C-alpha cells in the first residue's frame, strides 16, 4: 500500500512540476512563432496567398456547376432516348474537358505566383 501511495504522490508532484515547465516552454515557443508570423515578409506571402485564393477559388466550382447544368439539359432535351443518351455523353465529355481546363489554369496561375 505504501508503494501505491508513493507512486500517486510522485506522479502528482511530477505532474505539477512538469506542467509548470511545460507551460513556460509552450509560452516561449508561442512567443517566437508570433514574432515570426508578424514579420513583414511572412505577412506579404500570407496576403498573396489570400488574394490568390479569393480570385481563383471560384473557377473550378463554376466550371463544375456549368457542366452539370449542361448535362442535365442534354439529358432532358427532346428526342429519342438514344439521342438523349448520345447528347448527354457528348455534353458530359465536353463539361469534363472544361473542368480539366479550369483546374489546369488555376494550377498554372498558382505556379506563376510562386
């Protein structure tokens, strides 16, 4: 029983001392990180990334939405079922190419920013 009490007391003391030292070290790391984060060159890069995201983030979803609308219109158009299937497949291929082009343009634009 004495061994268990000693273990619990030892763990308690170790925890208290460890958390005190751990918290101080954490605060040191946090302070250094914030100094680095607020440097002008870092903030300039952050601003560039934010601007790029604002301008390019909508390109791919817009292409996806436009393609989906075209495919639905092709599937519900007039004609025989075979004609509608053929039209839907052709429209789907075209929409997939448009999405691929939007993704490539966004990737190229991102590469130019770096």
